C-alpha cells in the first residue's frame, strides 16, 4: 500500500495518541471528519494499523526489571527452532523475542519485578524449555530511548 503524506500524518498522530478523535485529526489536516474516518478504516483494512493499545508504565505495575536474554540452542535444526518458538511465545514475562544471527540464536526482552523474580523465571520457566544450550543475561541499568512509534 502506498502511503501519501496525509496518511503518514494520520499515522504519526495516532502513534502519539491513539485516542485522538477524528475531529481533532481533521482540524489538524484540513480534512473532513468523514475523510479522516475513511482513511483510518482503509489503513486498518490494509493491515497498516494492526491494533490499538494502552502503554503501561512498568514501574507502576511492579514490572520494572528489564533483561535482555540471549539464547543459544543446542542444535539449530528446524525442529528445535519450531519447538522453542512455540514455547517461548507462551511465556508472559517475554515481551519480545527475536531470531537473530551471530553467536546466539535468540534475544528475548524479559520484564519482571526484580532480580529474584528473574531468577525464578530462569529456573522454573526458561531453562525448562527444550533445546536450550546456553543463556546470557544483560540487565538494563536505564532506558536511554524507548519508543513504539515507527518513523514515517
């Protein structure tokens, strides 16, 4: 789908605040409310907009301890990859999982309450998954940049 400048402006505004009204959008874009509504519906139908979420501050729900966990599988076969991926997506502590190239096979973004909770996660959940050869954990000291907005 080709996005024109107006589509990009709508997407930028929605990424900043998904609760912005069509009227507010229309005022900023010199479009009718109906035109904005139709453009948003088209973006949704075409899968450009995949959903709307509320961003929750991790520290407000006692989940401010972030860890990047690198995983190396015992053997990088199709069967092991498929099984590992099917299991890791079920872990609520894992916010993101990336299959990567390099020394490790996967990088997980894990969010838990504290170091004790991470240890419990590692011992009772992550290391119980089949085909994990090794792990390495990097503990986040502070966030320098974190955004959900895509550059358009």
